[in-house]
């Protein structure tokens, strides 16, 4: 299956080519993050198809859009 990916801020350099990631059918959010080498502690917010998702074990579907935002610090 293929999903569309939007990695924000400091994670942007880990974006797959053309912002599309090929994964096995039924892959989870955690598996997608691992495929892009995004450490879990660098993830603050995950959205799937514009809906906030807290369960990183959730299975993704073909053509889903995964948006990942890292923690933001101010100083």
C-alpha cells in the first residue's frame, strides 16, 4: 500500500521521496515511523486523514495521509 506523508519542522528531512511511502498492507503508524527512521520521542502529534490519532498501533490503509509533528520548544 502507499500512504502520503507530511513530516513537519525538524522531521522534514526524513520525508520519503515525493512524500509517498510504500508499506506492507496493514502496516501501523509505528511501522511507518520506523520505515522513515523517525524516533518515537521526536513525535508530538500524529494525524491520519486530518484526524488526531493517539494510537500509534493503528493500522493504516492505502492512500491514507499521515502527518507527524515533532515537539516544539520556545526559548
